[in-house]
């Protein structure tokens, strides 16, 4: 089974001091034990790097540390759903037609990637926002 992971799950898994660290670890144990296929998008990779290098924690990661973590712990363990020009155009058009403003575009990008990858579940800590973007996927969008 393919499961889409929002970047906030991978950040929580990577930072011990993150409030959702334990829940993220539990989800990854379940993914491995059930042999699910974890999916993230190319956009999600960029978000992970941005958050890891700017998170407001005492010991913020350096750029090199963030890259090392992505290279070692994320890239080898995840399938990456590539997004191109047509994908971004489609998401922006849909957000415009539905009246979604601001940062909701980023949630919509994740949902688009999950649809494109045909994921059976979408995990996020932003369940409410994701469900507002994709009410047709209420049963697939969940928190760990």
C-alpha cells in the first residue's frame, strides 16, 4: 500500500525535540512493519530542507546537517513523486477556482502529489487543512 507523508511528519521524525516526534516514530515503525510504500513529493523534499534549516529550536541544523539527514534518512527510504510545470499549474488553477489563499497552496501541492501517486492514505499533522482542500479524501487523510 502506498502512503503519502506530509513534510511535517518527516521533520517531526527527524527532530527529537519536536512535539510530535514520538507519534512520527510510531508511524514509521508501522510503515516498516506493514511494508507500506512511503511517498513524498519533490516539493516536500524542499519543504523539509527549509524547515530543518530554519526551525526555531535551540540547536538548529546547519545546511550540511540538513542535507546529510535528507540524503541518509529520507532519500533511500522513500519513493519520490516528481512534480512538474503541469502539476503546479493544475494546483494553482484549482486553488484559484476554490478560493484557497496563501499557504493553503502548499497543502494542495501535497494532496495533488498523493493523488498522482495513487496513495491509499495521506498522513499529516494538518488534517483539518488537508480535508478542507480535499473533502473527497476525508477517509484517506489522517494523523498518525
